[in-house]
């Protein structure tokens, strides 16, 4: 809905600063915000925040993306340039309540709507259960290997 909020980064997140990839996409907006991400990373695009997702590799000049604005609402920005680059670091913050992470000022999504919805309704209770039983590392290794 475009309202900015806070959430908790979950154990489902990816953080591999040492990883490199040849296929990073660089998006620049009319407000001179720049976001570098893999082509498979999702972004909310379109006239309304967070109702339509595209993979970064499919975002085109002229598409509307969403940025953290002053106050508690996301604001639309137009993509003015796209390019490719090689970079280091693979990061994907998966938020426990299914919120959309803001990366470098731009609203992103850690996955498809289906997986974001699953996180919204099921991840927090699952994480609470694994913390209570001391099985989070086992759970992570069984289900979230990359």
C-alpha cells in the first residue's frame, strides 16, 4: 500500500558479501537514486506501490519504481537509465512480516508475491517456534541452502 513501516530481517535472508556476479543491473531514477541488484531481484513497479512486481532485468526506462519519501509514504520515481555491471555482494533481506525492504532508498521485494504473502502469514510463527526449540540453524540448513 506504500506505507513505510519497520520489520525484522529473518534468518531466511541472504548475506554473502564475498560473492560476485557478472549480471548486476543498475537502475537510476529521475531523483538520481541508484540501485544495483541482480537481474532476478524483484521490485514493485507501476502506478500504485507494491501491487505489481517485476524482476530487475525486466525493468525499463520509463517504469515507475517506489522510493522511501519524507514522511511515512513511498513516492513514485521514474527509471531514467538502466545498465549492467559486475559487482560483489549478494544480499536479499527477507522480512519476517512480509514487508518490502527498502534498499538504497528504493522499495524492493525479496521474492514473488506468493512468497512474500507466505512470509507475511507464516514466517513469524515459524521463526518463533524454531527460536523456542533452539532449532533455527537446523531449520535454515534444511530449507534455505543457497
